């Protein structure tokens, strides 16, 4: 085995799973160093002292730290303040009805009380992290030690979790025997962890090429242009960005009033389009405004709030847009500006203002050179011209509507997105 070229060993190791890499590293020191390059390319952490200490230890490792390429901050936390002991017991009794694992544990009253004290202590430590900005301090310390870091992710609302087809790394937040159901995300959803990543990156100036954030409450963008530019200016060379903006409150105890109208008002000020305009190197652009509690025509943003009219990304090959309202001609203008480079397109949960999908789809098919086209979600439009004849009886109030929902409800993994090549209901408008 000594005669095998080092380049070949790297190639072999890149094809192994984690268990095999562990065995590979046991051969000798050379193999251990090569295997270390593939041990932790993606590092994940939660708002928890044990997690943050682990992140620091990885950054101090002489080999692991040099090969970290992706960093993910999971926004899941304990609800704060803590629930009462009485509520804790009541929730435990409720969970016993459907959780067979809890029934097998058969916790005694003293054991359940110990679990409650452990839970109260965990919430207190979490609150201390927030009040002392301990996570930000750790990130400021570790980011300069990751010379190859190229991707950052803020994951909330079950978006961007650690792969669909592998076991999720166990988190200290899930260590309780009683199956605590007090896990949520701080309101506004995703706001604080994304701020922590962006502000510390502004100090470290990592050479990032990818940023993913979701689900991110619209209140994140309720700030001055100067503050937003401070966070996003270091990301001018991004080639891929994915923003999943949430309209609905993450915490049911928070009363937003008309959250949809407030989201529309904030985004109409142009925060998102200014951020995206500052990234001329984008090859992949994904922006969705998620309104899970409402499938009506009204959306959380207009297309002009997401994409600056007349602006073109010269290298854009993939475009995913969802949860917006646009006139057919305005949407087509955006697509035509990118027709020379655009090869993958997904439009999801889109409302066409006073215009028809039966007119838009033939334009897309005729003028674009797409390798992959996905039209999905709840699609609304209005018949145009002679198309009104006979359609009013089918579409109430002359409204076009197609329900092309994602088959796997609640799964937002990019790999699970359907490729709906103009489903039969829409195919009649492109033939």
C-alpha cells in the first residue's frame, strides 16, 4: 500500500462514508491525515454550550480545521421562559398516550422531577448564551481558523437539516428521557442565528460562495440599509444564495396582527432586491416567501421586491422563485434578461396579476433554453382576451387556479423538489 499515489488515496477517500473513513484513518499517519480532510467538511451546531465548545475544539484541530467547508447554525432552541412543573407533568402524561418509548421507560415521579430540573437548567444556560452573546464570541474566535470555509447555513423550521438519507447527528437539545416537546425557534424565526453568522463573517471576511437561510422571518429585514449592507457587503462574491422568508409567526404566542400586510410593506422597501443586486456573481438564486397558513392569491411579496427591474446576473444558470405576485410581462422580462445563461427554472406558489398562465407558459417554452423546468405549488392567474369565453364557468370569478403542490408535505429539501414538466393541466397551454 506504500506505493499508492497520494492523489489516488485522496480520490478513494472522497468516495467513502464516515464509518469507512474512520477505518481508513487507522492504517497509518499518512492515511489518518488524508482521511481527516473528509471527516468534517460540514460542521453543524446548536445554541448550546456543549455544541459551541465542540465547534471551538474542531477549529483548534490542526487538520480538521483546514478542511471545514460548510458551517450550519441550527436555530432550534428551548422555549423560554420555562413551563411550570405542573404543565411539565401534564405534557408528559399527554405524550405517554402516543409515545411507546416513553411507556417503556416508565419514569418514576422522582425521575420525572430530575428531568424537569435538568430542563430548567438547560433553559437557564441557553438564556445566558443569548444575554452574553456567547455564540457570537465563539464564532468570532473560530471563523478565522477555517481557511477553506465557503458555505454558511442558518437552518430553522426543518429547512436544510443534515440530509434526507442519513441519520441526524444527536443534539444535546434532544437528550431528555421524557421526550420534552418544548423545542421551538426564537421569535422572530431565524433572525438571531443569521445575524450571528453574518456579523461574525463581516469581521472574519471568509471567502464564502454559498449562503442559505430559512425559514427566516420577514422581521429580519426590518432594519436600515446601512445595517443590512454591513452584514451582506462581504458576500459580494457569492455564487449561490437561498432565502426562504417566512410570513407567519414562528411562535403562536406572538400576535403579529396582519403579518402578511406587514411583510409586504417591509419587503416593498427593497431590502431583498438591494441585497441580491449587490451579488453580481450569482449562478444560483433561490428566493421563496413562505406563507404556510394561506394558499390564496395574495402573496408576501411582489416580483419587483425580489428582483430589481432591468437588473441582470450575467452568470445565472438556476433560478427558483416562489410566493410572489407579478404581471406576466414583468416575469417574462426577468426571464428574457437571463435567457442566454438560464438552464434551470422553478416557479412555485405564484400569482399572475390580471394575466394568464396560458399565455406565459408558451412564452417560456418558445424563448428560453431550459434543461429543467419546474412549475409547482398553488398557481393563480386570470384569463386574457378571448380566453374568457367558456372559462368563467370553470374558474370561479374568472380565476385560473392549479394545485400542483409538493407531494411530500413539509419536506423542503432541495433534492425532494418535484420536476413538474408542465403537468397535464398546464400542458394544454404549451402545445
